[in-house]
């Protein structure tokens, strides 16, 4: 009997030690308390996320964040919502009453997979469950978030793990894009000649399409330099629709390619059919050996991305 009790004591001690090891291996400690909760309950336990929790309830998404997942939630803190209300010029009640908009905004903060901080693909497109995309750039110890409207926020707390995923806190409410590529160019004064050229070539509807596209957008100064190079007036260039179409489609890729996703020193096929090459210094060499430079990368639009360049590219 005594031997049986001793053996039972040994087995229980061994099991307890094994459980402790497994907890430690999985993160253990205080994280275990959070890991027993779903993402909604985890958010509700954090006072700095009380407005986010209200928003989730108002949108009817609480059960979603209690679901099996896994999910990754970028949860805006209370200060982020206060700033958004000021930015939009609306009250909290008005925002929460607009359920379609509120739902779209909240789903833009949720990924349909688990992405811990260490696994965030720096600078690359991140696609939430609500559609669209945003990116997170790691700069030193900071994680900067750029949303679809080119607004920048930051991850201020990361890796709160729950039963069905992980929660990161951000200091800005992220908003999906509300302009397509054409509208984005139209809102940029330095791209006014490009806008006129796209209209003259009859490409407006194309660049308003679903895409996604990547557009290398020459500035007005780039077009002025091209006119001098070719000995043409702007009117003559815009009147030559075949040439204009050939040149403009040479600036478009039939896919969304962010700066961090560019394949360096490889031929990149354009919609026009010819290729360009981009080096690690973000210089673009066209088919005539002319070199342009990306001066403003990753300007997001609803149907792709725009990279502003300082020289018009020319096919062979």
C-alpha cells in the first residue's frame, strides 16, 4: 500500500512538472490568463479598449470575435477613436449608428489568420477580412501602420494572445481606401499632366477598374523634361493617342506591387508588354536605357498602388 502511494505521488509530481514545462514552452505566466479568453473578452478586459468594445457591440461583431478563428485584431485604443471623431467631425453616437460604415471599418482591423508581431511582413501588403489592404513598416523598434488612405498610425502594444488569436493595440483607427488610382492622381497637384494624359489616351475607365494595378506616376517636371527631350509640345503629345497610350501603359503593372515587394534586377512586365528593371536603389531603367527614380513610393488607392517617379519611362 505504501509503495502504491509513493508511486502515485511520483506520477502526480511528474505530471505537474510536465504541465509546468508545457506552459512555459507556450508562453506561460501571465499570458495564460489572457489565453483562456477569446479575443472579444480579452479586449473587454482592457480599459483602454472600451470604445473599441462598444463599437464591436454596435456593429454586431462580438460573436465573430468570439468565434473559432484564428484571427489577428489590430484594436484602436480610446484615444484613437477620439482622434477619429475629430477628424471626421462626427459624434460617437453618429458613427456607431452608421452600422455599414462601422462594420466595414472594424473588419478592416481584422485578419483571418494569426500574425504575431515577429511575423508581421514589414512593408508588404496585409489583407484584412473586410477587403482592401494596409501595410506595417518595422522601423527600428517601431511598427508603423499605413492604411488605405495613407494615414499613419503605430502598434503601441503587441502580442496579447487569446484562445482564438492575437490582439495588437494601435493608436489610430485605420480606414480603408476611398479613392481609386485616378482619383488619387487627381488629388495630387504634381500629377496634373499625368491626369490629362490618361484622359487624352482614354485610359480613365481602365485605371478606375478593379485591378489591382501598380502605376509608376511621372510628375509634371518629368513630363516637362520629356517634352524637351522629344522636342514636342504638351498639346502635340496629348494629341498623339497611339504614342500616348503606348507610353502610359508602359507605366502600369497588372498587379499590386508595394515597394517592399519589388523584384530587384529582374525584368518586370508592364501592361504595354515591354519590361522595366528596378535596382535596390529604386532606380528604374526603361527599354532605352534611361533611368528614373522612385521619389514617393506606396501611395495607396482602392485598386492598387502608385509610385511617383521623376522621369517618364519610354519603351523601345
